[in-house]
């Protein structure tokens, strides 16, 4: 795992000093090695230059032969690459049979030769997580590529004929021509869920390359293309019976886990004691000669401490288990660091325990497998049951739905009031999106402007494009494309890579993803339990009694842990004078958003937290306030 960056444009834009600064900004992602490459080439109107930068975290082939940017033996191609390709040995054998030669034993060189052999068709042959920039010197063509599920990040900006790109936004900000301008529509969509969505970033003109896509720069112009879509029809019909589906999933996920256990450095796994991480660890155990290293954190407050559950699973599987108990002071310390760690506005509070867990794990290993993805693929979220109930009410005439939604304000705070309020949604897609949102559209428009309340188009488009007719399956597709890619995977990438820990996600092997989305919905809830196929794979190895319990999640009660900090941060960062000085939020609109945030109602605290995460990020990054 690594960090990459680059510049392509008129020669003055790709000076050595610029690429050096961009590369240094990503040092945390790759402490083992660094490299840059700058070359100039003539164009019709003058001279252009390409600059590539790379920071390396050595995982496979620890020798200098893995140094990047890497160049092909004949000099035709160059690459800066972040990630892992787990089937690189099979691809290498296929390429060797075609006459290709290799100098190293790393997957980076395989990518160079795969592109030489198959061009952009090579991308769909890869099994793994990756983002890379590949320069085709003969055609003067640059290709930026991102993996199918968006596990590895890649941002870019194309302005005034200059393309800049990098693994994190901080690399783009390090370029001297970067001109930050906050996108108010993106800000509104950030506040809906606590993260920016799809191609959109918090900056006007800065884009996130979508999962399953590649960008081509050629002759001074750029174009993006999709090489894989989550909503494409399945490759094969699903198994006919639930038992056959479990057998197939067992074999497929087992292969995905085994591929992700290949490393030339110490390896372990996150273990929460839930279905997803326990399934991954159980499959690792069967494929490891030595006890699997597992890691978990616990909280001293029993109400939200899951460490005993992880400990019980670890004992059953015989892992070499390490746990760390943390307290309020630990959580507060990480909360103070979040604006730096996440490099963009990000408000998922589970970033705090994820960061603490990553730091514990990195003390012992360099690679850790994670159970992320099970809820999106197999329908584990509670909101899916709520969506099914509410979607049935969309058949009611609009006056009846409007009356129910209006009456919800008279009910006490709780799930019923929140659920009925969503009946204003125009269709099932908007209803599903609203169930994951934390602010009302009108409130967002008041604070962020007329576009602030517009739902993310990527969620709605994916919902409508999904081949399933069932609204829950459509919502699962949209969540996998949006919530999983832009929240869950962003959280894990930044938390782990902040201390150079490579996190691998076997459940998100694209073959497992395609298989899961082809299963009949009845299989997912077989026996009245969520994620039934994944549970069945696990229960072949772990007794159900160790797992069956109410879903807890990996969040923390912000209103408890950060009560004093929230008061202080609110007074500092949401003061009307500060808001007017920044010129981003409308002060009256913000007052409306946090009118009830003094209560201990969870949604009120969440809204306050989302606002403060943005304001603290802005103060840290753009006002230079290191204590924000």
C-alpha cells in the first residue's frame, strides 16, 4: 500500500519542487521509500511535462526492485501505484507465456506488462484493490485507474490545462496552483450523511475518480470511462437452493481470504466478534499454519464494550489475540486529530475507534484483514427493514402521506416519528436516501444555499439502475456505491494509512460482490436472520451462541465521550461572528440547524457533530488553526 500523486500540463506546472511537495504530503502512507519522476515532451504550442510521485509501504518484494515510479524495461511505460493485485502471479504466468519478461517479483511490474498486452481491457482482469497512474510514453497518454469498489482513493483536478492528482486531497493542495473554493452544494450533501459523495468533493473543480472507472488524458483533454458497474447483470444465475448458495459463498470467500493472506510482512486481522470479521478470521484460521493474529479494542463503559465478544470468538478459534482498553481521554485525543487524519470533512464518529484499533494493530503487524462490506452485500442494516415497511406506505395517496408526515411532528422523539416524517419522499429512491440523511432538505438550503438540500444524484441513479425490482435490494446497491465507498472505505483507508497499516477487505472481492447481489432476497433473510448466507458460512466454524446478539456497530456515543468538547467547539466554531467571517454558512441557517442540539436526543448531537467536523476541518486546513 502506498501513496501516489502527479502533475501533467505545461512544463511550468510540473516543476521538481511541486512534485516533491506533493509527494512529501503523503509520507504517512509510505514510510519505506519514496521516488519522483519528471519528464518533458514537446507539444504543438510549446513544452509539456509529466511529474509522478510515490511513497512506498513495502508489502511484497521488499527489495529495491519494487521502487516506484517504476518504468518498463524498454522505457515505454511508467507507473505510480497504490494497492495490491492478488492474482498477479496468475497474470504473470499468462504474460510470460506470451513472451513478456520480468525483473522483479512484485505486482507493480505485472501491471505494466498487463497494460502493454491488453491495454485498458487489463483492468477488468485484476482481482484486488488499487489506484494507479500509468504513463504510455509512446502515445503520450496518461491513464488513472481506480478499483471496482473504491477501496483505494484517487482525486484529481483539471484546470487551466493542468491535471493534478493524488491519493489524498492534501497532495493536490500542495501544488502551488491549487486554488481552494468550497462547494456549497457539496457541503450540503456532506451534511446529509457526514461525507462527500461520488465524484463530488468539498472543493469546486476537484473530483474523486469513481470506483470501477479510469480517466484518460490525451492531447490536452481528459475523459472518464467505466470498466465495471455494480449494477451490471450477474455473470451467472444464482444457486438454486440456499444450501448450494452457502457452499458457493464458502468457497468463493475462502479463496478471497486466502489471496489476501499473501504478504512478505507480518499479517493479522481486526476482530470485533460480529458476523463479518468473525467469518474472515475463521476462514483465515483454516488457511494458516500458525495462530492468526487478531486485534480488538474495548471501552471501559460496559454498555458499548464489545471486547468480551471478540475475546470469546478469538478463544474459540485459537487466535493470538491482542486487545486494548481505551477511555474517554483516548477518544478525545483522536477526535482532536480527525481534521488532519481525514484531510477532508468527515463526520462518521466510528473513525475514532477505527483509528485506535489501527494504531494498536500496527504495533504488531503491517497488514490486517477487515470484515467491512458484509452489511451492504448481505443486507445487514436495520434501516433496510424500515425501508420495506415505509415503502409499502408510498402506495397511499399523496394527501394521506402528507397528513401522516405532518402528524409525525406531534409524536415524541423516536423511530416512529422519524419514520413517518420520511413519507414526504416522492418515491422509494428518495425514501431510501432520506433514511440515511441527518438533516431536512429545507434546513440544509437555509444554511448552505438553494442547492444545499439536493440529494446526491449518484445514490438516486444507482438505485434506479439496479436490476432488482425490490426497493431494499436497490437501496443495497446504492449504499454499496455511495455509503460503503465514500464513508466506510474512506474511514478505513485514512485510519489505517495514517500509520502505514495496510487494511485488506476480502468480503469486497468483486467476485463475492457480484455473487451476493445475484442472490434472491429470500436467501439473505433465510430463517428470519439478516445476512443469512454469511452467517451460515460462519456457523460451520463458530457456534451461533457466540455471535447471535443485537447489532451494535462500531460507533461511540459522541454526546457522552465529547460532551465538554462539543460545548467548547460549538462556542468557538459556530459563533455567528466566525460564520460571517468564513462566509460559507448562513449564520441564521446554522442557528436553525442546531436549535435543538442542546438536548440529548441523538439526532441533535449528530447534527452538531457534523457541523463541527466541517468547521474544525476548515479552521485547521484553511485558517491554519492547529488547535481547532
